[in-house]
C-alpha cells in the first residue's frame, strides 16, 4: 500500500456528479444569454424535439424556441429553412397567423408585434395594445433531433440531468450511519 491518501470512491463519484450538475446549469445559462443577445448563428437548426406551439402557415411551420429567442421555419416535411431572432427583451412571445405567407410574433415584454414572412424576413414591426382576438390553432409536432443535441440545447433537459446528478451525489456521499 502507498502512504498517500486513500481515494474514497463515493466522494470521487459525488465530486464528478456535482461537476456535471454545475456544468449543465452553466451551459444552460450561457446558451440562454447568448440566444437572448442574438449571438447564436441563425443558420443553425436548433434542436426542438416535441412542441405544442407549432403554427402552420400555408404549407410551412413556424416554431417558437423561446429559450434562445428565435422562431424556426420548416417546410411541410419538417425540413429546416431558416431562423428568425426575436427581440423579446428576455421574455416570452407568441405566434399568430396573418395570411398564407406571413405571421405575427407578439412579445410579452416591450409590447411589440413583428410580422414575418416565410422567407424569415421581418416585414413590419409596431407596438400593440392587446393580443389579437383571433385564436391561433397550434399543432403538436415532433421535429426530429438527436437526443444528445436535445440534452445539451434545452434548459429543461439540462436542468433535469443536473438534478439527477445532484440527487445521486447526495445519496453516494451519505455514510450510511443512522441518526439518533
């Protein structure tokens, strides 16, 4: 045996899991900040997975990705076409149809509405008083993405991975003694 400190396997595993937890949370925060500041490339198809907020416009879909402040446009076969950055001032936004070739983005903060065409060009922008009275018929879509990309690009997934690691770390660092 060597004279150095012995390595406690439980402590080593716990430290590794805490590192993964902190890394996941830091990565999620970094992506959120970069997306909100429009520092992420718009040519990248951000992994979406399942969404309940897809808006069908003609034979295309507009899908909000609030986590990184963008709307992604897909054709009817769910092939990525383009992203549009939304200056939502760090808040949420909602999509509403306009006609067969454009839609509105209403931001919660800033009270802006932005009209966007299916090429991803912002056609019109103005302030609004209240949300439109029309009801948007959102659809559930499963936009194909690899599980790995979903895990590193979605705040919910990252937070879940981090929490699982924290729980495992908690149980692996317990020394097994009962408290009186």
